[in-house]
């Protein structure tokens, strides 16, 4: 097991490298095209062959040339339309794909051992491309049926950090997530509707970086 986090101070974007060092195979989760040189360096450090590029989601307003840059990594890309419960194999390791629409319509999450890489699924106003969920109803179903039903100790890794923190766990989010904590479906949708007021102020990533990622109610 080999696990590395790549964190960008300016945007708080967070990418992940997972590898089987015995076999020399790796996957990248939510890599950014602008990080291509360092991504290649991370792979070359242990002579890793990249098997998959896994994207939890993408937005139309992504950086120009992003797709071309990721293609240069030379591995097939999985970003949506994966069948639920598909397995992604690299060496002796594997990830399970979960269809988790909500933040966007095609969001995927990737479960590896005790870790779930869930992109912006549980972030609150932090995705610079889209601060609020595209499909609140689907988000409720994804989180309550597929995320909160995982073991409490399951680690949740986001693709945007908050104050350099990109990991939480299922127990913490069940108890403290500002949209889900203590809410039924109707209350949850009401909380998002109220939060939508903030979209008018969603003018810069710096302002949003001050808002909670995996937020607690006392923050
Ligand atoms: Zn996003």
C-alpha cells in the first residue's frame, strides 16, 4: 500500500496517488493537468506504471486544455457512466466505484480499503466551479444510502481541502455535517435552499475557502 496526497496551496485542490509498490502499478484520483510534471515525478520515483486516471467529477468550466493534459498521463480515464459496484484493479489492489450523483449529475466515489474518495460530494460551498449541489434530491440519496451506511471509521477524502484539511470520517459527518445532521429529507432540502442565498456571493475562491469543507455546526 502506497498513498500520497498532492495539495495545491492556491486553489486547495487535492489529488491522490494510490499504488501497489510490489507490482509497480498506480492510479491517480482527481489529478490536475497543471500538476503534470510533479505527477510524473511521483510516478517515476517508484517506477510506477499508471493504470487509471479516476475523476470524481468534472465541470464544464474547467481549465482550458485540462483534458489534453490529463490524456498526456497515458492512462485510461474514468469519470462517469461507470456501473455501480464496478471494480477498478491495479496490481493486487482494487477500488469499488460508487455512483454518487448530487454535487454534479455524474459524480463518482471510489472506495479503497477503509478510504472513500468522494470529490466534492460533501463539501459546502467550496467547489470553485459550483458551490452548491446540482441535484439536491440525488445528493440526499447518495449520502444517506451510500456514504453514511459505510462503517463509521471509513475515511472520507475530498478533492478540495479546507485549511489544508481534506479528510474526515463517516461518523463525524453523520454527526456534524451542517446539511445532514439531524435532518430528514425535507429539512435537508430546506437547508440547501437557504444556503443557496450564498451563491450570489460566490465570486471568488478565497471567500469560499473560509467556509467549512466538511463543516461542523460550531464552526
Ligand atoms: Zn466540484
